[in-house]
């Protein structure tokens, strides 16, 4: 495996984890629960469902997510990312599977 391939795989993992993390946050907010992943929590306290969706949308429509997609070698599609993060567990599992399968290709 070349360094280029290893970097792509790493960025695909970053993409999958970002999608998963935001899906968990939005799912928790929808249920009225707080999601605090230990000391890695960059957001304080519980946001409303609308607030979590607004923050996720800003990220997935922004330059940082576009850069992650470019580095990962996956298409930049903010609306598809939002569909995954606002969907249920099946949606995020499907997204992770697709991203991780692409990392092996």
C-alpha cells in the first residue's frame, strides 16, 4: 500500500466517524438526551434538535467537510451527508459501510 492509499483510507475513516458522531448527537437531541463522548466533547451541553441540525448543516456545507471529502477521495455531497446524519441508525450504518468499503478499494 502506498502512502497515498494509506492517507485516503485515514481520511475515509475520518469522514465515517464525523458522520457517525453527528448522527449520534442528532439522535440524542431528538430523544432529549445529552451526548457527551468523554473529554473529546467540543460542544457543551444539550442542544435542541434544531440546533444540532444547524451545526451539522454548517459543517457539511462548509469548506472543512469539502476538504475531508477531497482528501478521502469521496464525492462532496452535503445533502447526502445531512440525510445520513439526520436519519436513523440504519442510515448511518449504510453510510459507514459505503465509506469503509471504498477505503478498501
